[in-house]
């Protein structure tokens, strides 16, 4: 466990860590289905949409695709998933549905925990989502960020090192004064390789029930917490 | 006057428009002088420090100096002004004093006006100050930004076009959906050339008393207001 007094800023993974992307996207899909009288396995649709996320970013990371923002990647995947599910939507319906990723709901403990942490630390996003997405989401959900860091600002997706290193560079602090918070061990391990501190928060419902829960031992990261309230307590906020 | 319903985001010049740089820097200088038993004309010192600001940025704009963040420019100017005033400070005292620009006080109407505007619009900085400076200032002063845009993100100082164009690009909106708010006509004219809407707010005390007030007619910009409360009212917030 690192000393909270040495931490100046906490930056958060967003999809899955701060917001419930799966429940929110299913909600949007089901609402669209009701409005348009379309029946489908919406949880499976949401999972298929998300399953395209890492492969699409990987194409950008490897240079097979030039820099492409997440809204555009989400739309490319959506068009593919719609075709696979045999659903035809008009252009404006596709655009509206694609922006479901701007309208994700926070986990129940997120806003209160962030509000506590904000009193003591600079709090920000560090997400592969674009700036516009993160700002729109924060206003709708009441996420009280001090600053919005996005892969878009350096045109490199996590876990590329440049994305993590942007935070201490722009804040003018040392990497060890920044804690990356995520529900995903790979994100935290990549942050640690760049010298950042790490905070793991478990989100057992990210992939629905029954949960595919990563088992993370106390000591695996600088902080291991069950939710943002516990994280705030452990950080003295 | 533009229709507020067409505006999605308001971005604000910071030094002079949101915060009283001159009064705040004089306060810091006077406190240092008392602590170190140094007497000097602190208002003249503050004005000399600020007078180096545009020429220093101009060297960066013209390429005579590679990209250099504002903290570093402020420090270069500070060292020069200290020498001219015959004041010798140790390195840590210089560093602390240089960060006076992170500790500027808002004009009395700023926080309340921004809080009102935030309910209806995305509000952000668009400043030549660095990200770290803007975040530290906002936390100390309670400025409720949704997003922090800084010249540092594109490594181009206002009034270079790239700085203004960053805002609609990163928010994913049209330039005409963004309003630049400033107390300086040159900043607004440069924003307008890139297609942004413009809001002028008069800050007659920016340069102390007696005021050197720019006379700006209603109609010279999309909105002309006397303070942030009036601006919020004119924008329907």
C-alpha cells in the first residue's frame, strides 16, 4: 500500500470501472427495440458490440488503421453487429444508438466515492473514450472530474505507454504521484510499468451474472478495494 | 446576438477574464516581501512580469524558441524581472513565487456565473496556461470546469488558429456551436476567424485603477456582458 500523502492525482479507467457499460447499452438497445418493434437478444448484442472493441483498437495500435477515435470504431463495430443480427437501421438511428456509449450510467458508488476523493486529490479520467464522449457522459451522470484525459489527446490507445505518461507530464508531477484506478489488471500492470501507482477496484457485475470475477489479492496492487467508497477510505479521503 | 440554443459549449480565457491575475500576483509578492523583509513597488513588479508574457509567447509562436510551457516562460521572465528589481531569491523561493500563477483568485462573479452556465452548457478553459496550472487553479478557486483545454495540448499559443480549433474538434461539435468568452477583443477576433461564437465580458479592473477599459459596443460580438452573471442571463442559464 502506497502512502496516500504521496499521491497527487487519481485517474480512472471509465468503461467498466466507473460506469456500467453493459447494463447501460442493454437498456438503450431494449428501448430502441421497443420503439421499433424489434426483438433480439440484446445482452448478446451488447456483448458482441463490446467484443469488437479490443480488436478494433488493436488495428490502430498496430498501424493497420490510422488514428481513429472511439466513436468511429464503435460505429464500425455496430454496423457489423447489426448486419450479423439481421437488423436494419437508418443512418440517424445508427448515430443515436452509437452515442449510447456517451450515456452510460455510473455504478451506484461511483459519484459519491469520486466526490470524496476530489476533496483530497485531483481526479480525472484516463480512458480510451474520446474527449467529447467523456465530457458528455460526465455531465449526464454527474461525474465530478477535475480534468479529462483521453487516449485521443495523444492518439494512442491504452495500454500504449504514451497514454499513461501523458498524465504526469501534463499535470507536472512525477509518475509515482499519480494512481491509475481500474477494474482490469492489464490496465493497471501497463500503468505500473510506466511508474504510476495502481488501485484495483473489483466490478463483479461488469460482464453480467454469473460474474466472471478476476481474483485479485491484497498486495497485488498498491490499493485493492471493493468499490469507490472503500477506495476513498483507504486513500484517507 | 446568437441563439443560445445553438451553443453547446462555452470556453473561457482565464487570465484576466476568469481570474484577477494582477491583484493575486501583487498579493503573493507582498506576502513574500513581508516574510523576507524586502520592499519594492509590487504592483510595478507584477506589471513587469506580465509585460514579458506576450513577447515570450511570441518567440514560441515564431519558432525562435521551441515549444515551452507557460510555467517555464513565467520563470524565465521572473528571473529577468528579479534582476531588474535587484532582488535575489533562492531557487525554491523562485519556484514557489513562480507558482503564484497557479493561485490566482477568481473575480467575485466568476464561480457563481460559471455554476449557472454549467447547468446548460459544457464549460471549459481555453487558456495559454498549462493543464497543471489550470487544474491547480480550478481546485483552489472552485472553478467548476467540465473540461480543461490548454494551448499545451496542441503546443500552439493563442491566437494561433489550432488552439481555437481544438475545442470543436475534441468535443465533436461544429465551431459555431462553441462560444469563446474573453475580456480581450483580440482573443475573440481570432476565435471568430475560426468560426467560433464570441462573448465579451468587460473586466475594467484587470490592469488596476485607473482602468484602461476597452470600449466594446453591443453587437461587436455575439454577446457583450458586464460580468459572468449577466452573461449567464443573456445565455438563458
